[in-house]
């Protein structure tokens, strides 16, 4: 039970961070030189439209993880294997903006990745 509550707290923190407009980063060309950096929510379609698929997919996986965890709490079932698989995939998608370089990653994005990675680690630990 402790494990599920800790996981729930981590996923809720990740979801709150994903709704803030500071997670997904787009760098736009500036005719005067330096690129113009703009941040968006993980649920925004703007980064997705510019080819940054990771944040939106991560946000959707976080919602799926929350639904599975709540069902697991209500039905008193152990779905840690499903949670670990989905959280591993969500961790990879949350780190996907790093493929474009560190300028496309934010501190909020790193905190989201850390929360989801912690969810994966906790789901693999046997209490």
C-alpha cells in the first residue's frame, strides 16, 4: 500500500509539472542571431506540430499510468508489471527531446523525467 501511495504522489507531481507551461521547449529562428526559446505545457500541440513528439506522448502515458494505479488501488490488484513497463516507455519518451540537444530540454522536463523514472524504480522494488 505504501508503494502505491508513493507512486501516486510521484505521478501526480509529474502531471502537475506537465500542465505547467515550462516543460516542452521550442527554439524558433531569430533573424537577429540567437534562437528564440519558447516553452509550452506537455499537453500543448505546438511542440508536437514542430516535430517534438516526446512531451505529448509522455503526458498521455502519465495519464494512463494514473488510471492504472487508481484502478489498482480500488480493485486491490497488483499491476506493478504493467506500471513498470509503461513507466519505462514514458521515461524514454520524456527524454526524447534530448535527441535534438540540451537546448530543447528544460529543468521542468528533467523533473518530470525524474518523477517517472522514480515510478519505474519503485514499481520494480519488492516491499
